[in-house]
C-alpha cells in the first residue's frame, strides 16, 4: 500500500481509520479495540471493500454486532 491515495474529507468514518490501497480498495481499521465479548460475537476491527459506501456498510455491520453484545 505504499502508493495509497489520500482520503477525501467527506469520506470519513468516526472511530475508524480509512485507507485506500494503491489498487483502489478501501480498508477501515477501528481505532480502539472492540470489547472482548464483541470480538467473540464476530465483530471484526478491520474490514475492506471495493467502494466507500461498501466499506461504510461493512463498518456499520461490525458496530451493530458490538452494540447487540454490549446492550
């Protein structure tokens, strides 16, 4: 990913670090770990997708897993 492109300011996901690979793939990595129970339930702190809307949806799925466990 040494040639990763800059992330436009309107493409941000609070609490997640967004990276666009040199191949144009989007990666999101959670800035703080999920609680252990959320990880055991399947919440993944790193997701990837072909487009920003897809990676946004993937992040939301992980956050929803965590919310269900923590609530």
